[in-house]
């Protein structure tokens, strides 16, 4: 069995009494001993069941919310690797090895489990599938990366990647924020196929498609401000410009076809919308240039820091210890113990001259 001593399995829960027991048992059977459950105030016995199965259970400090639970969990564990998943029995412990393999082999610092690679019938409604597809398409459009399933709750992260990203979302926008932050900070990310299972019939989901979907889309758009400002400001600028052009075209049409008809207010609004839109587009272009330069400088500083670290480690290994040279110890060679001037052989005496 593979040893997972450096891995913490992090599970946020809220009223998951029907599923948390099998989840903890399955990961324990795979060899995981460090299982941390962050509970958001369950009232159905979720906490006691998780403790009975061997998990460490911590009551969430803040208000209810998956994002806040995960942030607290990241702070509470110092494990080199964190494997996070939902407590609804939709993710399998058998996929843990595939999730951790890119990290153990040094290929990635952030791994996403792709639910669409092998989805069980009934695991996701058609509405949720459509929403996921739209959000993944929007993420690729805005941030330029195809992570295939940015809303997946099955992820593995190294301690280094957790320390580099900044998370603030309290609810279901946390996965989106995590994906955007990894793009922003150039965290090596890999996507692996997993099996996504349907929830047991007796368990109820905490997901509300319309409210949580709107929250995720808003998170995706807000984070474009610092990662892709050209899209963030440019999208509003384009809309404003198009509205202004449409108003201007209407005013011009009315002025030509209907004599003595004027729309001074509409003309003013149209001109203002065009000016505002063009200014936003210009601001977006300038912001994008600043972000690009900042990224390049950050990358160069990181490369320099890495080279300095490598050089210092190489110097520490190759530098001889104090008092030694490449040929051996330095300093005067001591005479063997007990050797004195008296023990040296006497020189033969010279004959006397008569």
C-alpha cells in the first residue's frame, strides 16, 4: 500500500450524516491517516459520525460557507500536500492515487479532477451540466487556460501553491477563485480524469443552481480585473460603445426621415456612452500592458531567486568543511606521540684530528 504520510485529506461538510461515514472509511482504507473534517455547523450528527470513523473534526469558526471552511482547513494543517474533496460521496478514494501522482512525480503543484471524463448517470442534472460548460468556456475565454472542469471539488495542492495563492471567497465560488489564482501566479496545474458518482438517494445537496451559479459567474468576472483587465474593462467599454452607436443611429434616422424631429437628450446620451466606452477600452489596454510587464518582472525575479537558491545549495555541497582543503586537512602535521628530540638517531661523531 502506498504511504500517504505527507497528505492531509480535507473535507468540508454541512449536514452530510448519510455520506460522511463511508467517505472517511474509504480514504482510511486507502491508507490516509490524516483526515480533517471542517464542519459548518451540522445539526444531523455529521460531526460525531466523522469522529467515530477516525477523522479529526473541527467546528468552522466563521459563517457557513464552503469557501471559508476550506480556507480554515488550509490554515489548520501544515501537511506538504492537501487533498480536498466534498463529503457527499461523489468522489472516490480509489482516484486519490491518480490525483496525487502528478505532485509526487514533480509535474504539478495543483491537480484538478475532471468529472466529465467519467460521469455516472444521474450524477449531474442537465441544467448543472449546461452551467458547468458555460462557466468553463467563459474561464477559457477570459483567462486563456482550458482546465476542463474548474468547478470540480476534487483537488490536490502542495503547501507551496497554497501559500502562493490568495483566497477570499466564502461559498461555492472558491473553486473558481482557486483556478484563477493558479493562472495568475503561474502555479503548475494538471487535470486528471476521475469517476464522478451520483449522490445517494437519501442525501440532499447544498448546491442551489441559480444562486450559486450567479455567484460563480460574478467571481469569475470580478477576478478578471487583476488577471485580464482588458476583458474586464473592455467588455463594459464595448457594450457602452455599442449602446451609444445604436442611440446615435436612431437619432440620425429620425432626423433624416422625420422632419423637424430632434432628440437632443438621446443624442447627448449616445455621445456620452460612446466616449465612456472608448475611455474604458483605452484604460483596459493600458491596464493589460501594466499587468503583462508586472508578470514578466515577477517571472524574472522568481527565476533569479531560484538561481540564487540553487547556487547557494551547490556551494554548500561543494565547499570543503572548515579546516580542510581539497587534498585533506590543513595545518601542521603533528609528530607521532612519544617522538622527541632524544629519540632521534645520533649522527656519527667525527674523528679527532691529531
